[in-house]
């Protein structure tokens, strides 16, 4: 879920033009996407090698919530109200966090 939400944000950042350049050409959004991606890969590797997978899955839920929140609120903004995919990932992350 986190990877798909991150891919959605990266595609949106490539399409969205701000100040004459794509959004991902600006430093802050690019660094934010890279940080989310690094965090996601760290959790993914932890899940595969962890002796206690329940703790790793709890961390994965937190990363999914953070990733989808950033994608929905920071990258898509008001356009996320019209984007069904961004809302879907956010609702799934909320549901997983509640369980």
C-alpha cells in the first residue's frame, strides 16, 4: 500500500507544473519523496529479516499511515479530493492503523 501511494505521489509530482518546472524538480518535494522511499525500503527489509514480525508489521502500519498522509495532504492537496486512488490508500491506511 505504501509503495503504491508513493508511486502515485511521484507520478503526480512529475505531472504537476509549479513555477514553470515539474514539482519533483524542486528540492523540497524531491527530498520528501526520497525520505519516504528510504523509510519504506528500511521497513520492507526489516519485515523480511526480523525475528519478531509482529513488531515489524506494526512499524509497517505506521509507515503506511505516514506515507499515505503525506501523499494525500502534501503532494495532492485539494486535488486529492477528486483523486479516488489517493483517498483509497488513505482510507486503507486508516483502517489498518485502527486494527
